[in-house]
C-alpha cells in the first residue's frame, strides 16, 4: 500500500511524510524539483506538479491514499488522475475560511472551496482538515523585525488569535490516513488557546531568551511593512482579521486531542520549536 504526500517540503507535508514513515507506511513524496533535496531519505521521490496533470499518473500509480494541499489550478486533473490510479482516500489540507460567515467574500475561502468541491464530487473517500491560523504565519510577520532588533510594530496588539502548530495538523492527517473512521469527515481546527498578538510576541521573546517590545503603529504603516514579506492578499486578509478580533477572544478547539488521542501543542511550545527561526 502506497501513500503519496504532495508538498513534502512544506511546513505540514514534511511532518505528514515523517509521521507516515514512523508508522511503517510505504511513502512516496512528490516534488517539482526532486534534485533540490530536503526530502525524506527513506521515501520514494517522484517528480510531479499539481498544475501539470501529465505529471500526476506516475506520482499516483499504485497509490491507495493521498495527502494533498489545496491548489485550485489543476484540481480537475488531480481528481481525474486519482480516480484513474485507484486512489481510495484523499486527505486535503484546506482552510477554516470555508466555514466562516461571509466566506463568499473571502478570496482565500473561495480558492479552498473550489478544491473541496472537486474532491467531494470525485467519488473518492475524503477527509478535509480545515485549520485556522497557522503558528508559522508569525514567521512571515515578525521574523525580520525580531532578527534585526527588539521591537515588533503592530496596529492591533490586543487582537486575539488561536495559532495552530503545524505538527498537530500533520498528526491529524496521519491519523486520518492510517486509521479507519475518518472518511467523509471535515475537521475544523483551531489552536487550544486564544492569545493576543502581544502575548505571542512575548512567547517568542521568551523562547529566544531576550525581551521583544511591541510598538503600536497605524494600520497603514503595518500594511506597508507587512507587504515587504507577505503577499498582498495575505496582508489584506490578515489586517481584516486582526481588526475584527481586536480585544475579542478567538475560537479554540479540542479537535486534535479528540482525533489523535494526544493534547495539542501550545503556541509557547511552537515558539520553542522555532526559536532558531527568530535568532
């Protein structure tokens, strides 16, 4: 039985591949550039690109289950290749944006919904993992500022989010791929605690061993600075979310523990795991 992992260099995919290998599964990982390195040595590596349907049959040959991230461009080709290869189950890394009120006005939600709809209508078994805020987003937002100084500039320091450790998302995917009972289930996942942005910055400072101050700036200033490291769409969505959650606790969840049987990791643990990213 072969399990295929797309995006095996990604923040979640790499842990999915590692978890499957640790469970004794036969794993095939895909890459646009297999020679680049950074892939598990014990996994089979195949060149494939979700936007190039002609590359998918070789990647999916003999596969029974697949982990894939949401890529609207080429999803029809992926579905057709998966059906032709006899794939039984697709575990899709989607987004909680698809179930949030007003999703039809959220371009990120619409992109993920396109993929969910295609996979759900494929006739294959599926499991959707719909995360809220990735803890790794803080690297885009604050890595440069913390590496280069002791101040993070924020427009809404009291905005609250519930960051999710990428290892917890991977653990959900591995469970869905290796245990029965997760077919045609959708898991909306948030972190286990609601934290202000200010507290998240403090956790990173504690992890790297030096205090990081927070300076309040205008939204216009924050947009300009974030735009240096984050795509425009990401800046727009992030600012709207922060403004909406200013002083308001974020939704949390216990999905990780219920599904995997182990407690979800806190943001403080994530900060320790990623301390070197901010040094």
